[in-house]
C-alpha cells in the first residue's frame, strides 16, 4: 500500500498539465529516438567497414525509426519530427504559426542531443575506425555518420533540387496517407505506412545527398560534429569531396 501511495504521489507530481510543454517534450523525445536509431544504423555500417551493416540496413533503420517516433508522439504533438512538415501544417492552416519556431527549436535540439548520444555510444568504434582523426573526407571519414554529404559528382543546384524533390515527395505522401477522403490505411497503421514511404524514397533517391528530407535531422547532428571536433568543414559544400563509407 505504501509503495502504491508513493507511486501515485510521484505520478501526480510529475504530471504535466500545460499542453504546449507536453507537446514539446513529446516532440523532443520522439526526435531523439528517431535520430538515435537512424545515426546508429549509419555508425554501425561505417565503423564496421560494411561488415555489420550496409546502405540498405542503414536506410531500414531510419525508416523504422520514423515508425517508432510517430507511435511515441503522435497522440500528443502529432509527431511532426520535421520542420518541413511543421511548416506545411502552418501553410495548410492546421498548425498555428506561433508554434512553428518552438517546434523547430525542439526538433533541432532533439537531433543535436541524439547525435551526442550516438557519439558516446560509438565513441570507441569511431576512434578505432578513424585512428583518432575526425575528418569529413577521405577513406576514413566519419562525419557522414551524423550528417549527409553530397556525392562527388553533385553540383549545388542539383543538390538543392534533390532535397526539394525528396522532401516534397515525403510531405505529399504523408498528407495522402492522412487524408480521410482517400482510401485510408487501417487505423493505427499510419506510422507503418509513413515508414514504408520513407524507405521507398531512401532507396530510390538516396545516392545524390543521402536523402535526409529533414532539416532538423541534418542540421542538429551537423552542428554537433562541428562542436565535437570535425571542424567547420562540416558546413562547407565541396564538389568532388572524397568520402568514405557514409550514407552515400
């Protein structure tokens, strides 16, 4: 009885009544889990030199991470997970504009924190693989574990088109899945459908830029690598950059 009473008091104390705070915490947790699984899939592939993963397993990890994240936060924040989706909801007048900068900040923060968690989790593997040198290019680069980088042949304009088209397809696909006027998926399986959508885009449009489709997913971890020792090179577009295993 004493234990039950203590748990009830603790639950009442920790219960958050402010709806905005609840939404932000849900979004933060969901993005954290999304990026944790996504980057870990890439880290496992890169640091094992493809022995314990490949590009398909990395893409599959990212797609399934989307599914898990939506199940985690969908009922609280709507599981936006992506500034591009939040912006779209504002344009469609389904989300208030004043919440947009808050959600973008939370999403980016969740991705940044998650990148730190992945770095800690794979610290020994990264140091062993790179021989202690954190680089963005060359045969032992590790920056592509955290952020996406253009293929050697890609121009800036083609890279821009690649990201606009991939992100637009993602948003259109999600809107189609959620549209009740369409032939809907069984209730509760919407996250599975979105995960399959993400996977289909990754395996068909991933070769140019790695297919991030999410500004928070790319910028948050990229900012972390800048702070963690990879340097300002992570923010520079260099045509013909030579990279290692990464997402490409």
